[in-house]
C-alpha cells in the first residue's frame, strides 16, 4: 500500500511540475533515475526485512537491566 501511494504521489508531483512549469525534482539523466530507483527498492526491501520480530527478544534486557531469565530465577525487589 505504501509503495502504491508513493508512486501515486511521485506521478502527481511530476504532473504538477509539468503543468506549472516548475523544474522537476527528478534527476535529468537515465543513470540518476536508475540510482533513485535502486535507492527506493533498497529502502523497501530493508523495510520488509527489518519488520520481522527480533530472534533473541527473550534475552534482551528490560527496564530493570535484567534479562527475562535472570528475573525469573533471581527476583530482585526494587
């Protein structure tokens, strides 16, 4: 959904720039367009990969600084 909205916004900005005679914010050469496309694809791929839950979340320390296993085995009154 985000990708579709991004493409729609990009086309809308392009049309508005063309209609009103504003210089387009897009790169004027093909290699620059490929660079922008590669950056966008990279961003989308990393966004999808990073959306997964952490594999070792159970071992992460909480607000007390103790991991979940330490809290269960050695409760500390604070």
